[in-house]
C-alpha cells in the first residue's frame, strides 16, 4: 500500500540529495515516486532528465530505464 505522504517526503529527500551530489539514482527515485503518486507529467519530466543525463554519462542502462518510464507514463495517459 502506498502512503502518499511518505512518498512525497522521500521525493523531497532525494531532491536534496541530488542537489548535493547529482547522481542519476536520485533522479530515478524522484521519477518513480511521482509515478507512484500518479503524477504522470512530472514523472515524465524527470524521466526525460534521467535520459539526458544518462546519455551524457554514456549509461545505457539508465537510458533504457528512462525510455521504459516514459513509455509507462505515455501508456497511463
């Protein structure tokens, strides 16, 4: 069972973490949190950021994960 308040709290912590150290894992957690809450537009925005950062870093696994996330967001529309 999803506890929206806890998910929102987690998102805020990951945003702070990303500001301190811009690790793609934090972006992924933010995107997944928004997706869990049903915020498809916001989640898609973060999946786009993940994809861009992953392409810059040459991280194929996260490029694919971002593309899957974007497809999920599109299919839920």
